[in-house]
C-alpha cells in the first residue's frame, strides 16, 4: 500500500530545524475513557481521526511556556523496544482548582496535546493502550517560587509520539482558552475506532 512506511532517506528540513519552538501556554489534557475515535495512519505516527464521546471534551491546563517538554524515549530489550511518552511542565501558583485536578486525575489514563505557536501539526502523547499517568507532582511554595512541577509518562512502551493536525483537536470546555489555542474543531470520526 502507498500509505505504508518505506525505508527512505530523511534529509535536513531546514537550517534551523533544531531551534527551539514556542509553544502555547496551555496543554490540552483528556481522559482516554472519554475518547470515541482514535486512529493513526499505516506508518503509526500521524493521527487520522480523533473524537470524543457525546458530552465529553478535553480540558486545558495553564503552564509556564518555557517549561513544557513533550518527548519520547526508546527503551527495552532486543525485539521488545518501544517508546515511553513524557510530558513535563510547571503550573504556577497553588490554587484549589489545580489541586482538585491533580487529586482527581492522579490515577486516570490520560492523553496530552501540546500546540506549537506556529504551524498546523501538534504533538500528542499517549494512546488508548499506552496512556499517560501523572508519575510525579512536586509542589513548591517558598521564597523562590510557588509552583507545581508535573511529570507525566506512559507506563507501557508503544509507538513514538503522535502528530495531530490542529483541525482534528476538539474544542475544550473553555471558550476563551479555545480562542487562545486557535481551536475550532469538534474532532474527526472518519472510520475506525479506538
């Protein structure tokens, strides 16, 4: 099939391909139990359909932009290697709503989407079968800072981080945040399922 991966060269995309890119100041988070449709193409990276069950939406959590780090690490024994997804960030302050979010989602199967300031492609971490969990949440409230540092990671190895078009990301529960993130979609449900 034409959509399957072919062993081909990967040239340099631009002179500044390694330059850090700005990210929007919110991370889109969701529970995999709320997702109705999630499919990827035959190469296993690009998301082709993504939608939520009726009356379910993702949320967005404010983060200090410069602390957002979404990445994967390859690990495992021979013939069992795969990728662990990671999403790290800092949330400033110690308001009740953020503590309620942590308390009620620390054991949930989560997914996360990070939206760059430029371009249409975004990164998505976690899958229905290799979800993220909040692995550490470390608070600080002293003379230096008032913040919580969050580390999320998948507990099982899987494919590399996914790439999702911004147009496939459903709107969150907050209209103002949707405007900041440039979200206008309701997701896509062409074919396939979780």
